[in-house]
C-alpha cells in the first residue's frame, strides 16, 4: 500500500501559516480553464479558508476547502515579492 505524503491536518497547518499574508492562488476549473489571482488570506476556519482578492472587481469564489487543496484543484503559495529590498 502506498502511504500518502499529505493529509488534511498538514494542509490546514500550511494554510494557517499564511494567515493575514499575501498569497498567490491558482484554481483549476476544469477543461483547461485556470484562474490565477493574488490576495490576502483573510480567514482560516475548521472546514475552509477565505482569500480576499486584491482586485475589487473580482467576481470569483473566494472560499475554498482544505480538500480542494489536498486534491490539487486549488494551489495556495506565498506571494512573491515584487520589489525586494
């Protein structure tokens, strides 16, 4: 039996480390459709987390479950510094 490398608890800890920080979010919508945006991780809850997009005209879903991250349909990474000093 193959042992999984990740579990929900590991995903929750990783997401909790990004709380109140800028993140890059990539969402796989299926059929070769990918949505990418930057935002601030604004909420961490037991079953889901929320991201507040930087673009105020953004009309997409901004709450995601940890299972979506575990399955690979959502990817959350710390934002890259645009102006390193």
